[in-house]
C-alpha cells in the first residue's frame, strides 16, 4: 500500500466482538437470560423492539466465522464470554455445553494462528444475579471472581490475553445512572455502589487470573473519550456546562482506571463513593496490570442537564465539527492525543481494543456484490493514521482491534446501526466482507511484510 503509515512489524492487528451482540442462540443449550435479554423485552427500549435472540447466529456459524477472520489476515480476535451461557444462574452449577462452545472457538482460532483475547464481561450480567441485587450487592465481586476462576481453569492453558471488563463507565452510567441500558436504573446511591463493586470485582478477577493462568497478560478495557464542554454559538462554554462536563469527565473517563491504576477515585466523586469503601478496598482494586485497553470513538461534549440524576448530560459538538451519520464527532486528532495522554498518565502499553465507524446506511451490495463503504475506509485510514502519529510522538501503542468484525446488535440501536467490516444480511445470515475489510486486510499484510520505516 502506497500510503501505509509507519507501524512496527510486530504491531498486533485484530477485530473485536461481544457475546450478546453476535452469538444469538439466546435460549439454546442451557443458556439463561442476562439483564440484556430482559431489557430487550421492555417496550420501546431498543429500536424496533429488537434483541440479541438471533443476532449474527455466531453460536452456530462459528467455524465459518473464524475462517473469515483467517482470510482477512486477523492476528488476534477479541471476544467475550457470555456469563449466563457458562453459569446460567451466575454462580453454582456450570453449563457444559456453554463451556464447550468457547473451547471450540478458542481451538479453532489457535488452529488458524489467531490469538484469542478473552474479555470476561461485556455487559451481560446473568439475570439471576441481578435478582440478588446485581452489581449493587457487594457480594458481586466474589461472584465475578468465581466466574473468572471457572474461565481461567478451563481456558487458561490456551488463552493468555485476558480482560476483566469492557467499558466499565459506559455500562454503569447507562445502566444505573441514565437508565438507557440494562438494567435500566437511574439512582445515585445505586450507581455509586455499582461503581465501587465493579472496581472490586475487577481487582478480585485480576488476582484470580494471575493465580490460575500461567503466563497471563491481563488488562481491562476502558472507554476514554476527551470530554469537552459544549460551547454555544458564541464559541464560549457557559460556566455551568464547564462544571458539568468536569464531573462527567471523571465519571466517564477516570472513575475506573484511576482507582485500578492509581489507587484513588478522581477528586469530584471521591467523597460520594467514600461510604461504600471499606478498609483495604483500594489495595484490592489496584492490582498490577500488563496493558491498558482503550476503546475510542469520538470526543464527548458535556453540558448541564438537570433532567438526569447527576446534572450532566450530552451536549452538541460545535457546528464546524465533522460528524458521522450517527452523529458522532469525526476527530482523529482526539484519538492521537488520547493515546499520548494515556501513555503519560498510566505508563502501561496500550492496546486499542475498539475503534470503528457506525452508520445507519443499509450498505447493501451493488450489482457486483460489493459493499462500497467508502466512508468507513476513510475513517479507518484517518484513525490508523492518527495512531501512527501518536506512535511517532512516543505513545506506547502495541495493537489495534477494529470494532467490529461484523455488523451486529448495537444495543439500544438494535440492528439499524452497522459497525461491521463484514456485512451481515440478517435475513439469510450471509456474510459479505465490505471494502473496508479488504482495506484492513491489505493494511495488515503491508505492515507485517514491511513494518515501520519502509512505507512510501
Ligand atoms: C462500545 C461497545 C461496543 C459497541 C461499540 C459501538 O461502547 O463496547 O459493544 O457497541 O461501542
């Protein structure tokens, strides 16, 4: 590729998915409901009343899907285990058929030379545990540690890359503060308890993985997006929006990585969390990690919003900011800066565990059967280019996982928002690699052949 930016030859290239978004088979082989199955049943909460019941039917199509990954030249694949598939009641009796599925997936990946990156929690808490209080119950840290131990014992001989959670701040804010995601709660005290218990669960999970998986490389996946106050037509932000955005920033970006990596909560929320913190907790949370997983999409514009429990909410980007057709700002420079800031802040190698382009467009194949997703190709080119700039400026970035391998169930957006490199026709379940998949495959090939410094 003439325009391949500079990446080290051993830079790791992969793609990410999550269990509930792709697997389907929601009531098969002993899987029990998660809080997302329940949420999807609530009227009007997910676009078109959709759910992950069938999704990409990956549970049945896994061998073909892994072959597709190999054809694209993916070197790593980040997936999540569905907790209610392997432990239908969240704890206690295991479900062998569920455990077998991930055995087969892992074996198949390894046969094709693709490194498995296993994420334990991508938002699908077993409903049975939610019924016991879920993350608001301090016992949840122990439930999570037991689940982590089950997976570690079962898969740790073959899986060396482990992430505890995906996007702590997003599922806790959306699920327990805004009420827009499962389990649809909006309550300050619950939200604060959940933040602390999820942090404790992370720490307990890390200890279990470290003890049970020889040679484990352990991280956690965070959503970090620069927070900017909304600016009005004058170009200046109102003081109340600046203040609200500052609190939003701590909740969104730092409420999890700061305690996990610096052993303290950020200043604006520390006092509120204090009643939930018992002696020794901060040391339980801050366990040594091997890498920082960054999910990055776009800067967030915060503003005061008194209709939401914390008084902050989403504002608008300035009119001159380019946006994608789902309204997300298009700002590769923010990605570069985030990579540099994180390198300085936590001093851990960074893996970009999600980044990608979503669209409401249907992206149907043309007469030649090709899906010409030019806007996604441009996005990937610009964002991987920004990542190369960050590397050149000293950011310690080791790998990149595109979100997502497939079009899939995009949470509250249902199937109407497509993020995939590979189109999924939900009528037939046919997979069609888009132009972006070909572009990505070419990039991977070019970098792994020539590496840094030999680009045109
Ligand atoms: C992230 C989620 C992922 C997907 C992308 C678009 O917040 O981790 O599951 O929904 O956004």
